[in-house]
C-alpha cells in the first residue's frame, strides 16, 4: 500500500509512478480527517510525502500518532520524500514517529521535484528548464527506489544537504511555529471565483465567502496548493508572493 500526501501534486505524481511499477494500491492521506486504512496487500506500507522546510508537513506527526492502519505492526514501512533540493533529516523524524507506534521503518528515499515554496526572500519556483529537467529525471529515480523497496533494502538514500541538523532541528520547528499562519492569504481583484483553490485544499480550509472571494480558515498547513493552482495568479500571501512564480505541472494529479 502506498499512503501519499500532496499539496501541489509532486508527491501525487511520485506515488502514481511507484504504484505503476510496484502494483501497490494507493491511499491518499487525509490530514483533515484521519480514517482507518485497510491492510496492505504486500506486507509493506510506502509513505510518500513532501518535505516542508526540511521536515514533515505540518500535522503529519499527529496523523501518524492517531491513524489506524490494519496490519501496520506487521508491515515493512518505507518513506519516499519529495523535495525541491534537499530533505535535511526529515527521515529521522519519520522513523521516530513510527517507533512510537511500534512500526518497523525499513528505509527512506528522496526524489527531487520542482520547487514550490515561494514565501520567503530568495525562494521561488524553478525555471522552466530546471523544472523539466527534474521531471525528466524522476521516472528513473523512482524506478531505482522501487527496486530497493522490492528488495527490502535497509539503506537510506536521502539527499540531506548541507547543515542538515540545523535545518531540521532548529529552522524547521521555528518555521512551523512562526511562519505557517494563513492570515496573510487573500484573493486579489484578479480572482474570478472559480473555486479551484477551494477544491485543491487538502485541509478543506478555504471557502468562497463575501463576494465569492476565497477566505482561509485556521486549519492551514501552508502547502501552497491554492496559490499554485489559481489560473489568474490571484492568490496572494501578503507581499511575499509579489513577482513570484507558480508551479502547475503536477497539480492535475490531485483531481
């Protein structure tokens, strides 16, 4: 079984590719409403998720603590993390949460995908050429990961990057505490009230309210699916998104 979570479609694309190679069924992770998931048909559970600020997405740790998965205690667990550049020590936190449940974390892997985080100075989407290069490399990378999973390899194959400990144990918790507020989100005058931001939100946190414009609730994990899917580039995050790009290349995987 492949358990996947995706905000902008990158992890959904990787989960779909893995499923095609391995034949494992896919189940989308619902962070907003944890449910009971069926037993894996091949005695393995593959977790596919994006890296957010060198750590797991917000609420993922609490999801792992609460979720009910039939046969999870007998299955081998693998992580496949998608990242724009590097993962830090995301896999360490994933292993820690699985240990708390008494589950067996076998190995972790990473797949480089187009950058989607745009909310801080110096962070933007990749150029079209770089994004396409990453997409072209993805199938071969996923095929190698699939082979390792088939063999139950215990070797982690993660791009940690420089200063991984600082990124994951200092920057990540500060980021989650201070830089994940949905308050700066607004729909600008370009908004056409198409509702795509509402549909893509994995937390069901956006509604079309006054004048059919989107409004954000408090239950946001800052995945930026709403920002990237907008056909008019009408979703703004204060001044942070001025002159920033959008990435829509994988969003179709979510619909």
